[in-house]
C-alpha cells in the first residue's frame, strides 16, 4: 500500500506499507479523499511539544503514545469506498461511498485515526474502519466532498456549544477551515449578523462566500468596531485563531455579557487577565471536535446543500503532492483546505 507518512518532520511517500487486513468488525476501504488539517501541520512542525502536552494531560493513565522517531500515519478527514469486510462482519456492498468519525475499534480497543505508528489514516490508498461507525454518503453527494464532514462537524459542534439563538449575532475571529466551518454552521442556524476577521484577503473572501455578513482585515478595522456597525450589546464570539494572547484580547475587548467559544487550538502556555472577563461577566467555553450525532447531522447538511462547504477546498493533490501541500499551507494566503486523493 502506498501512503504519505511523517518521517523526521517531512511528509514522504512509502510504497511498502503492509496491506491492512480487516479483523472482525472492521472493513477495508479505499480512500477517496482526505483533507489536510492544521493539527497535522502542527504535529509535523511541533511534534515533540504536542507529545509532551499529551503526556502531561494523560498523567498516570498511560495510553498509547506516538513515537516520532518512527513513521507516523496521519489523515483524519476522509471519505472512502468499501472494499471488503472482516470475518463475521456485515457492511455496505463493495463500492459504496462512506465516511466515518476517525476512530477504529480493534482487538486492543478503540484507536483514534489521527496520529499513529500502526493504524493507517487517510493519507494512504487503503485503510481500516469499523463497520459500526460507517456512514453511507447520501446519494448525489460527491464522495470527495464527504471528506469535509469532519472539519465541518467541528463548526457545527462549536455552534452547538455556544447555545446561540436566532436574533443573536456572532463574531468569528480567524477564517481558516475552523472559522469558516463556524460561519457556515451559524448560517444553518439562521444567524444573520456574522462579523468575521482575518489578515488574508482570500480567506476574507471565502468568509463572505460562506455566509459572513462582513469580513474585516484587522489591520484596517477591529472586529469590535465592525460589530458596532451591525449590532449593539453582547456577541457570541468564536475564537478560531488559536494564537497566544487571543483569549486575553477577546476578554479585554468583547462587549459586556458576551459568550466566547474557544475553538482555535493554542497548544502552549498562554496568559490572561481574569479581571477583564470578571468585570464584563464573559462566559468562556472551550470545545473540541464533535459527537457522533453531530458528525452524522453534518454529513446530511452537506448532502442536502444546507451547509456551505466546498468553497474552502482550494486544491486536490495526489500522495506525491502531500509534502508540497504541507509547505503551501504554511503560507495560508494561497491555500485553505487541500484534499489528498491517494488513488486518483
Ligand atoms: Zn482536523
């Protein structure tokens, strides 16, 4: 099996990965497409720090760790076609287009399909999924687009966590894939005022295409000034930048009684002044990923055209193009979401 793997901080193509063999309950699938996620770029660049944080969080609970000195399989935003089921396993007929949350159950329990030395992800020709987790791509939806279910579900979940109601307005800070997913999900909830910010011209253009009322360049106007042009009073704010200092800036500048949903990932130490939040009674909510219901709901929303998702796809590459795609995503003005099509 061919797969792009992380080796010494670089994405390289291997053509000697052992063919995955489905156990009972598992299904062998052929990958149609897999989106490149910011967390993959982060592991490639700051793998050791990420592992140290994960270790700190796990504490004495143990759990399996990724060895960065060995090849690492990645790719958790995938769609696929069913090839064959493992023993005593029923699944969709071969050729059926499917997607799944990035988790697979095996004899050693559940494993996340994110970063692994042993479990193949979506940056390979074939991989194993759990029959029980498979969702059929609804008729009519391009199987390639079904790979956007995972990143879009992150926005659907963040919006659910915010408890935003029609009549309220939102501010989305950062228009990378996470911020854009929040904007699209807000539109499905009937939110009319959505102020977005990003330094990149192309990402601001994507933000308005995907439903933002106004997208501002922080060099020209702050989100808060833009907010006051559209609305009064508290906002529901989605922090999708994940840079150091962002949360404190939000607490300092947000309207009184705003709710803040932290969906951008700042994987390091950060500082904030609690008093800013206290003085304005800001509600601060952190969130991660989605649940199974939200994932399934997101696939349906994409399939029936209610959730705008395709504009964020800026290119599609083969396995040999993954290394260059990782580099291109480091300069986000050019690219937003790059899909890998390992069998194209
Ligand atoms: Zn992701």
